[in-house]
């Protein structure tokens, strides 16, 4: 097979696998898929509370309202740190292979492609359904163009962050973790302490350390999942809760930002231990792993679906429903479950309707990107006067990094750079 044909075959297989769910493996780290599923459901739960629950504070049954916001404060310390750490674990091997690996540029570009596509979809939906100033701003062309370069208000900042992180960590892959992680941690503390408002790009920078922990300390996180001891879970929970509690004491902002970052580390440990423990229960493991291998559609689809539910019910009806104690307790849980199921189902519908490009970069685009990258490498290797044909691509380039739902966990934790 010619080098071009080999490269084309590898890229076609890689792009095709973006939306597919890998078959279950017998790996001891199979709980990682379950952790991804738990994290994305927690993200949905947070947005349900933010968009359909929080606007009615003071109307709802007071005990349930206070309980919800207390629980959400604890979950906030876990969901994104753990999700990004898992993302880093799954990306570590590809990052270590560097830019010379066939398909590396495609993997980086495919994630940003999804960000652009779904930013456009969200903007169109928000314009059609109307509503808040956030929706209106995203529907205006200048604001949309700004969001393409720097996420300011979009809920899709996580996808943008993944595209940026894979480029950053692949580029600096030769730097040791003992240098990279402290720099990211301190940088996140400084920015969080003096952040300019609530722009989403601040989250991209502050949360980069969690992805870095997954890249550099993936094997350590994998071993944590093996422990599964109640004592370890209790210790991690106490440390995390204590750090959050200290942050409620009105300390100076830099110290408060430090405690918030430190609590993220504790809750990553707690999340790994807890999910790995619950994953021993087969019904939980099967359900969480199923969702965890399909996080892309849940993440990008639940926001417009949540807005559609809120707009179809209307503020007056929602206020009436949430004024009852039972609804105050059950509403976030029931809507979260409904949005998760709808998101999983809707992707199947959209792909059958010929809209698979919403979930994967077209294979032709991927081939052109990789061909251009290969030509650049050939010129660099040949020098100014020689002409050298590109080397044949090794078989298989792996799935592009998109959302941490697309990779098997068979080799997680064994190939990350040493910290």
C-alpha cells in the first residue's frame, strides 16, 4: 500500500470512530468510562439548576432549595476537575506521541471543528427560541465571532478547552510534570483571584491544571481506583469538605482561590475512589459506562433541550410547579434524567437524518489537513535542496480527541509522561 493510501486509510478510520462507542474491555481501569458518565450527568444537573431552578429562588420549598444549593456547591468542586482529569488520562498516550504521529493535527482540529459547529447550532437555537440577553448576544454576529476565538459566554467552553489543551500539552510534552503542574496550579490561583468578571475563558485557564494532572499523573489516578477503601474515601471527603469550608470564612481572595484549587485536587481523588467503588455494582457500572462512552452528544445537546423545556413550560407554569415541595425536591433529578436520555436518543435520530457532520469532522477535511501537515514535515526533513517522499504512515492513528467519550480505556494509565 502506498504511503498516501496508508495515511488515508488510517485517517478515515480515525474520523469514523469519533462518534462510535468502543467495546467494553476487561481493563482494570474500566471504571474510567463510568467516571466520565457520572461527570457529564453532574454537568447536566448543574445546568438544569442554573437555567430552570435558580431563577425561582424564594418561590421554592425552603429546605429543598437550601439543600440543592449546598449539594451543588460540593458537586462544583468535583465535576469539572474530575472530568478534565479523566480527559487528560485518555489523551496522555496520544499527547506523548507528539506531532509526528499521523493524524495528530487532525485530532487537534477535530475538537475545534466540533466547537465551531455546536457554537453555531446553539446560536441558531437561541435566536429561534428567544429569551435571555445571553441567548440574544450569542445570536449576534460580532459576539459569535468573538466566541469563535475566545469563549466568553458560551456553555461550550469545555470543548474549546479540550482543543486548546491537546495542542498545548502536545507541544510541551517534553517538559516534566513537576514543572508544568505547579506553573498551571499557581497560574490558575492568580487568575481566579483577580479574574476579570465571569468570562468563560477564565475557566479554560484555571481548569488547565486538572487536564494536566490527568496527562502527567494518569497512572497514579488509575492506582487510586484500585484501592476502593471506605477509609480512603472518607479521608478524601473530609479533606475536600474542610477546604471548601475554609473558603467560606471570608478569607482574602488569593487565599480563597488557593483553597478552591486545592479542593479540586482532593475531589479528583474522592471522585476516582468513589466511582471505582460504585462501579463494582453491575447495574451502576453498565449505566454509567454507557453514558460515559457517549458524553459528546449529552454535553452538546442538553443545553438547547433544557432551554426548549423551560421556554415551552413558561416562567409562570414553572413557578407554580416549583412552589410545591415534591416538585422542588424532584425537579432537578427528573429533568436531568430526561435530558440525558433525550440527548442520547437525538444523536441517533440526527445521524439517521444524514447529519453525522454535527458529531465528526468530514473525512475529506481530515485527509486534506493531514496531507498538508505531511507535506510540511517532508519539506522540513528534506532541507532546502533535497526532495524526499513522505514515509509510510504506521497502521492506525487512533480516534481523534474530541470528548472523553471516544477512547477505550484498555491502555489508560500506562503511557503517560512521568511527572
